[in-house]
C-alpha cells in the first residue's frame, strides 16, 4: 500500500508539473518569449551556405533552454500545437525576408498542422504577409507525423507543392523508413537522420546503407541533406558519395537571425 501511495504521489507531482509547464508555455507564447534560431545548411560540394532550418527555443527560467521536441510535446498537452507552429512560421519567414541572398528556409511542421483543413492556405498567407518567396520555402515533416493519416498528408502537401513550396521527409532512417511514403508524397528532399551518418567513415555497412539511400533518392529525383555532421571525415564521405547538402555542428550551431545573416554574407 505504501508503494502504491508513493507511485500516486509521484504521478500527482508529474501531472501538476505538466500542467504548470503548459500554462507557462501559453504565457510565453503570448508574450513572444519563444525565440527562433537558425541552423545553417551548406552545399556538400563547396560548403557555401544554401539555407537554414528554423528551430524554436524557449529559455525557461528554471530549466534553461528547451528545444523544439519538448516544446511541441508541451504544446500538444496544452492544445496549442497550431499556435506554436504559427509562431514559428511567422517569425521564421519574417527573418528570412531580410537575408542577404535568396537562401532556402526550412520549417518543421507537425501532424496537427497537416491535419488542419486550412493548413496549405495558412502557410501561403503567412508567406505572402511576410513577403517571403514560396519557391525558397521548404516544409519538413517527419515519418512519425505521417503515420496518423497518410492520405490527408499527401493531399495537403500536394497543395503546397503546387505553390512551389519544397517538401522534405525529415529524420529519414530514424523511424520505420516506410518506402510507401516515397511513392505517395510529393517530396523534393530527404533529410537523413544523424543515426544514418554516425559511422559512415568507419563502418562499411553504414557506408553501404548510405550509398543505397542515395541511389534510390537519385532515381526518384530527390535531393538529400545529411543532418548531424560533426566530423570532417563524415563531411568528406557525404560529399564524395553525392549528398547535396548538410547541416551540423561542424558547420554551425543554431544561431539567431542576425548571426545567421552575417554568416550568409560570408
């Protein structure tokens, strides 16, 4: 009985902490405290800056910086996923307009975003409001988000592709690697999860898997971006094997809009 009460106590504390998190997040969104950072993306052939992925961060007063994954988990508990997504999209597009050269801006979208009936219209309206060219925008969606309703995802992403917006399958290799997605969705990019990159300069099996993915992507007309590049040896391999672009701490950590604009100017 004492053990059961202890479990209940811990669960109660967790529930109260979770409720507090969501209330804080709602207040932070309303005050504009969730900041947008940008992680640069580089061409694999000459390492020039070709774009950036927008990332949401919340500098929590007690826990420090909270990343995009936990942020969206809190937003889902609070029923504020679409509010957080719209905050991310609006702020990122506004910053992208001021970049010195026409670079690619990649923004993450969630299952809740895609499920919304007016999702495509909302993205186009936000880009029009910001004055950001649709052909330089890429929306990244993970395999996990697509599991919920593939048919709905294909329909909404197809509408966005018709506007010239790029569609990327994010974290490829981290989930089930359902190749059915590659047939059904209007994709332009594959973003390789860092788990697919870790051993490519050391393990022949890892290298063989990378080569297989790149061959398939080439046959489908998909551009491949490698995430999580942290060593020069990894960069040399992905450049040699034909990845189009890359991002990771070897090139740059996430930075604010002004820092990224300076980096892009060279």
